[in-house]
């Protein structure tokens, strides 16, 4: 069996009409760079892709009424935890703290679609 090298991308869900909201949140608030979705995926309800460092975030359309209650999440390692928290708060989002992990300060926040996001630094 080959060795797994990394997680290349994560897909999260949003309503079919969520492209502009995703663009405003992930590009506007968090500063992710949007990238083109390959034309071969046209018609598959792939809404928008973003570069996140060397990895990717894919936002796909899916009707998921439980999204805002789920504990499923992805975690972003950031350089300045307080700057990210401030940007989210300034944009009207409500970050919240969780049980501490030694050497890994962190907080959580829901995106505009109810997806749970964790933001962390490694000390």
C-alpha cells in the first residue's frame, strides 16, 4: 500500500445559492484565494474552490438541515489567532472558546452555512 502524504482538500456544504455568501466569508473575511473549478466538474453542484496554503477548500451544494448542529468540523492552523477572531467578530460572527489543548490555543466559529470551523495555533 502507498503512503498517504497529506489531506489535499476538504469539502464542506452550502445551499445551492451559497456561492456569493461563501465568497464573502472565505475570501472577504478569512482572505482565502478563490481558484477556478475545473470545467469537467460543471453541473455537479460544485460551488466554489479556495486555496488554503498548499491545500484546498471545496464548497459543494447539498441540502443539509443538520449542518448547523453537527460537531463535524475542519481546523485551520493560523499565524495570528487573535487577528482571525477579530476579523470574524468584526464581520458579525460569534467565535467561541472550547476546552483547552496544551500548546494549541484555539477557538471555534460557524460559517454562514452552519459548518463548524476550528482555528488553532501551535506553540
